[in-house]
C-alpha cells in the first residue's frame, strides 16, 4: 500500500434525496493500494456514498475526484476515461442471467475496446482465472453458488484492468466460510495487483480481516463519526456508540 498518494478525494460532499439530507459535508481521502471500508448502521448512507463516488448520483454540493479529475463535473471523453479507471461489483452481483460467465466478463471489453472476439475472450478467461472460476466460464449464473456469482462479478469489474474496485456488500448473504474465502480473494488482489478497494459493508469479521482503514457514517448527524483502523476504533474511540458497534453491542444493521 502506498499511503502517500491519495487516489480518491471526497471534498465537502453533501447528498440529498429531495429535501431529505442524507450526508452532510463529508471529506475524506482513499490512498492508492489500500482496502478502504465505508461502514455504519442502518440508514447512514453507505450505499448512497458509494453511488456518488462512482458517478451514479451528483452531490447537492461538494466534489469527488479520482486522481485530479472531478467525477462530478467530467463530461464526454473525459468522463469515459475516468469511468475506465474503476470497476464496480454490486451487492447482488448483477450478472446477466441470459449470458454465461465468460460473456458477462466480456461485456465491458465489448463496450469500451475495439479488441477482436478472441482477444476479449482471452482476457475474460484470465480474469475468471484470477478469481478461481476458470473452469466455470461456460456456466450460467443460475448454475453457480452465491459466492461464485460474487467472484464472477469481481472478474467482470476487473475486465478493463482498473486501478480501483468498488464493492457493495460483497459478503452479504454468504455463509461464514464463503465470506472468508471472498475476503482472502480481496486481500490477494489488493496485494498482488495493487488494486485500491473501496468496500461498503457492515460485516464485522470481514472488516477486521481486510480493512486497512475505515470511515463510519452516522445516521443521526449525517457525518463521519469515526475514521481509522477498526481494531483501534473498537478499543479506544471516545464515542461509546462507536465502540459498541465494533463490539457488537447494538448500533449495527
């Protein structure tokens, strides 16, 4: 992890749904190569924050930059180039049920490159191999387990060799063994490929295992209530609500 280089900057970002304030003047940075986790209790705005960071929503005020480029203000070719710098895995995996895994992973390559079919399929097979699904390239999503769907979705998110991967609740709905295997995959991809991960989750075992750093959002204040290493927040944070969250004494989802 290169802790000296900030690859994502959130600057005084406020998010609203109509008149309802969801996030109030948030500022934080994500360092290149780290596994950065966004967490908090129900209704705190974790998924909202993620959707703003990938450009699905525009903030009511403030800015979000990837490198030195604002995803809020980028348009046209500049926005297309920015989007290619990151991949996204949605909570359900969001695989296309009518396509096999190889075809799913090929989709971004078809959309954003001029590569021939053979080259696209070669790259897709390499990505499936990275997540341990080389032998399942021609399986349909309905034929594989929930954990395998998450792995396939990560493979698709990596199709364009992004610098950053955004994962929305990667462990949701998985049994503890499968969730732990997915955590191991995230760590391996981070350390071997120097991918920066931004992960939304409330699964404490995963947080303790994978997170280099976390921010905790608070539904009451609409702000960041804690930031740091999860173990330190559990033991020494001055806010009892934060300590209770990390010790499973309420406050979670």
